[in-house]
C-alpha cells in the first residue's frame, strides 16, 4: 500500500507566495495550467519530479518533458510533477527564507520525490541542475546521497554523453523515454514494496542490470599517461559493458501528449505541437539528433489527424506545429498539410514546420501551411556557404536548388527568407564562409527580379559548429573562439560593404565563446565535473542565456580545475581525435557502428556525399539490424481523419 503523506511532501506555497511580489514574472511559479495534473501524494507509491533545467518559458513547451509527464500520470499509483529553473532573483530569496526547490503542480519539495528526472537538450543546462539540487537539499554529488534522497536521472540528447556530469547524477537513460520511465517505475515500485533491501546501491544495481540504464558509479575510467582514456570498465558483477539506448518503434501506440499543457505565462512556443515522425537518415554529418534518433519511424496520417483533433480540443491553441527533424520529409506531408488545412479552414488554425529543407520545399505545401494562418518568413538551412563544404557535411543542396526555391517563394508573395548557416565546420576556410555573402546577394537579386519589388529581405543567421558525440564529426577539431570571430567579422564586412544588396541582408550571429564551452562539455569526460562544480560555486547560472553566460568564468574555472589532470580546454575542443582513441561515450550504445561513423568521417574529408538510405540501399550504419527493423515510411493509402471538413455552426 502507498505510504501516508509525509510532512516533507507538504506544499511550500504559503512560504513561496510571500516571496512572489518581489520577483520578476511571478506567474511562472504558481502552476495551475490547463491540463496539468495533481494527484494525491498518499495514493501513489512512485513519485517523479521532472525538470527541464531552464526557465519556465523555455521548459514548459518542451515536448519530451510534457510527454513523460502525461505517460507517468496515466499510471495508477504513479504521480509526476514538473519543476523548472528559478531565476536568480527568486533563488536568492528562496535561500534567504529556506524555501526548497519546488514543483509547479502542487509546490511540493523536489527532495521528497523518489526520482528527480532531468531532460538535457543542451549541455549548457548543467549548472542549472546543480542549482536545483542544492535548493532541493539533495547532495550535489551522487556518492553523498542516502536512501531517502531522490534518484537523480538524466535523459535527453545531451545524456548520450553524461560523463561530464557523472559525479552529480545517479543514472542516465539514453534514447526515447516513454517506455523507459515505465520500466524504471516498475523497478522502483518492486524495490520499495520489498522494504528497500540493500538500500540505494541495490536499487541502482537493479536498474543497471536491465542493460538500459547507465549508472556511472558502477564504471571505473582508466587514463593513459597522455590524458586519453585507456578503458571504461564495470566495477560490479552483472553490470553490462555497454548500455543500450531505448527506442519506441510504433509512434501510433504512443500518441502523446494527448492533452498538451497550456502555459499561464508567455513561453517561447505558443502552439500545440505534434511529432509527425522520429529519426532522420539524411545523414548530415554534424547533426547529433539525426544520428542518435535513428531509425526513421513515421506517425501515420490518421494518427497525426487524431492527435491534432484531440490536442486542439484540449487546448484552444490556434496554431499546430508539425514537428520532426525534417518535417517535409514525411512521405505523406502533402496530404497531412492539405487535410489539416481543409479541416480547420473555418477555425483559422495555422500550421507550421520548424524549418523546411530547400529540396523538400514546394509552393503547394507552403500554401497549405499558410492557408489558415499568417504568411510569415520562410526558413531554410543550407548550413554551409560553399558547394564544397556542403559536400563535407553531406548537406546535399546546391546553390541553384536554393535560388530556384527562393524564386518560387518570392514569386508567390513571400517577402522574407531566413537562411541558417554554421561557421567552423571541419576543413572550412575563410572562402567557404565568405561565399555565404555571395549566396545571400543572389537570393536578394532573384527575389527582386521575380517579385518586381525592392522590398525583399534575406536574413543570414549563423551559429558556431560544435562537434557532437555519436556523429561522424566526433573526431573533428573545433575552431577556436578567436578564429570563429575573425571569420565572421570578415563575412560581416563583406555583407555590409555591398552597396547594392547589403541593406536588404540581415546578419545575426553568435560569437565563438559559448560554442567553446558547449564543445568542452559535449565531448568531455568525468574530469570536467570539477569544472562544472567550480563554475556553479562561482555563480554560474543560465549559461544558455547570453546575459548570464560568462566565458571568462568558465575559462578561469577550467584552467584551475584541470591543472592537476595535465589536460586543458584546447585538449577537449580544438584537438583532433584518432580512430584508436577510446571516446568517453564509447560504452554507451546509440545503435551506430563506430567503424561506420569513422568511414563517414573519412568520406567527409574526401568531400564524398552519401545518399539518404530511405530511398537507396543500406549503408550499414548498424541501427536497423540492432532493432530488427527498417526505416518506417508510408504511404499508407489512408486519408486524414476525420474525413469531413469541419464547418462552424
């Protein structure tokens, strides 16, 4: 039977409420959102606190947390509540008045839950995790926690290399979370029902022995004299040498979220979102998300229609986002877009795709997406400025393809196009980046020509390339912050110096410094735990926010913390790795064959492109045999449900 409600689990809202008049945006801390769930504490025997370690406005729309929140709360005897990072103004007051980290659903202390699950989409959220742990009264380091402390579990894309935070987490789950959280829940429930035998270590051992939960404490890392890893070896019997990722094979069986959360405060996305497929086989060599989410699994057209119908009824949103890594690649995207536009024409429900591949764009699709909503700018991501560098990164889009596409868009009434690129890609030269300016001027010239108007805009947005684990570029050197900034300054000067087109080209870029910190954490190992802790102790918070990020703090802390190890920031970032090197994440199995990744890295250096394996023979990346599957694509031959056009009364 579930235990009685513990005094430690009582709401802290009475204490919190007195603090809210003294902070910015207090509404983000009060909870009570439409479709949120509050369960009786005493009626449940397994309790999760779920966190996206960023501010409410960024964290609430996160699909991953929203899905797990609903999956868990559907289970009898299980409750899940949400918590987000508090801004520094509230953090200071909470410390002053001894108010712990709380959930927004019922304002219970995070430290009272069985599991504290964090979803990391970026490594720059690590210091926010430490803030939450400290405010919750949970020891920062896993080795100091007792039987009554929550199990701290990391997930999300950044958890595919959890080594930099190995000191602070009890375990990590890589891959899809829907089934994984239910398996973890069942193990915790059984352990608690038996009277918690063997304490915390026994519970972690049971989780580890499943083969799908990584417990860093059960693995020892040995280093070579030059600083590289010699090997990672289990230190307990029954612990697997490699930990496998979780993969949900049939998305139609997991139509979540069924009742999306509707925020009280303004958030970064004010829309209802449906994930239309998971995985990508385009093979862009820089893209960790595309690599680690293989194989491709499409949600059926009928499944999409039902999710949209239920979600709109449950939320009242006026826009539907069709999400995936490359949404226009869904084999029935045209029928999906037309079916939804037809159905919701009277209600003026708008549709959106996160961004559109140049070679997947067509005007029919674009018109369907904008039929019921506003016609905003179009976003395309060529990623590389020159034809050569696009071959290196396997982004098979020619400049002529782009010009044809934007000509179609401008000729059909669009006036604004945004182009996204990266700087610092492997083998990149100044000339590769300067060709971005040439591409932008061609876009403006073609836009003026086909539209007959001078009122044409093109915004060039540039991010710094960060090599990621489980990609062909995991061995690549990263461009230094100084070189990145110098290269971007040359591009800026070229655009600004163009008297004919420069005024029509917007230029947005991030300097190279945050990318170096992200790169340090992305490919780091356990030795970086001391760096993260030092940055946190020095006041590091919200490192993903420009106004809070301090490069100098990170570099100073890294220099001091890494000094005894014999390695430094450059060793982790700008150094190229060799094939024989043991990488910090090699014992975590993303399904991709390391030899295949290396061969693809060599193809990149040879500027050799590789086709999408959905439409060509298999390239033996290793994923499909492991999951006994193949890329799941349509067409299904079915039509969007409901079949009738919805008319207003």
